[in-house]
């Protein structure tokens, strides 16, 4: 029963925060202010650069791994294709 109470309590807090973030100050909601400051902060630029580097690392790692596997299995694939051609004759 305590787990259900915890979930309900978290849901109520989430609703309360959501409604409060819609409060407008000088014609702009608190949510818009928070989003603006999060996008313009130096930390977000650093995180964007780090994630771009991570994506590049994944792309390069995939390309290297793929070429390694293709090079390693080239002789097996060529002998297999020759066997299939011979069996068709």
C-alpha cells in the first residue's frame, strides 16, 4: 500500500509543478524562462559538444568494426560463393 501512496504523491507533485511552471511573469511563462536559461548556459554547450563527439565515436567504431569483420570473413565468403556456384552446375 505504501508503494501506491508513493506513486500518487509523486503524481500530485508532478501536477503541481506542471501547473506552477505555466505561471506567467511579464507575459512569459516560468517554463519558457527556464528553457531559455538552460539552452543558453555554458553547460548545455559543453554537453552538446560531448554528445556530438560520442556520436562521432560510435560512427567511427561501427565503420572500423564492419570493415574488420568483412576483411576477416572475406576468404570464408569467397570460398562459400565458389561452392554454391559449383553446386549449381
